[in-house]
C-alpha cells in the first residue's frame, strides 16, 4: 500500500472526569483504569491511520510523574509517530487538570504499538506516516530505535541485528 497520511491526521484527545469509581483509597486515579483509557485513546489514533481494526501489540514503560486526583479532569493526547509494515507506534501524553486550583500538569507519557488487522484477523499493511513538525520528526526518527529495543526485549530480534541501537553505542 503506497498510501500516506500526515501524523496530524491521526491525532486524538480523550477527556475524562475522574470519579470515585475510578480512584483508589488515596483518592488517586487507579493505574489500571488509566491504562484502559490510554489503550482506547491510542487505538483510535492507530485506526485513524489505517482505517482498520487494530490490536495492542506492546506497551512501553509507563511511569507516573504525578497522580491524577478525584475530581480532576484527565486528558490523553495521542498521535501515531511512525508506521512499519503492519504495526504503528503511538505516542501518548496524559495530563491532569485541577479546576479549583487552576493548574494543569503532565502525569505521564508512553508509547503503545498496535497491529492492523484485515477482515480475516491477520496483520495487514498500513499507510506510511509523514511527520511535519520538529517534534513529530524527532519522535519519527526515534521510533526505529524504540521498535528495535521492543523486538529485542520480546525475543524477536537479536542484539547484533539492531543496527539503529548499535549506532548509539558503537562507532563503525
């Protein structure tokens, strides 16, 4: 498939109000609930790229810089950073907003990988992503290294095959 799409065409913002059922005993948003929302928001970005059903293939490290409290507004911004054959890497930025305190803050960032499926449920080719802004270009350029690291950690690539990662540490 020679189709291409701009990264901006995949952008998605999901907003939720953190309610008592979403929180733990400390009044913080539960990590599992956040992961659920992150998966949905990122899947929408991936589906905007390929116009097909997608499945989650991997979730990179997710660290929480700041909790999102009961009554705060949660925003999840997503955008496809790069596509490969049938997979797509999606960047997520999770923010909280305390309306009473009039503050906004970043809670965490992450990358999720999705695979597009054909009607038979098999992986299928996805369009190429074209980055435009400097931030999009930086994420696009780093995506191959992140992909190689995921493949190594998942046992699907040998370390000596990871050309992009080798270039970071070894001068040929």
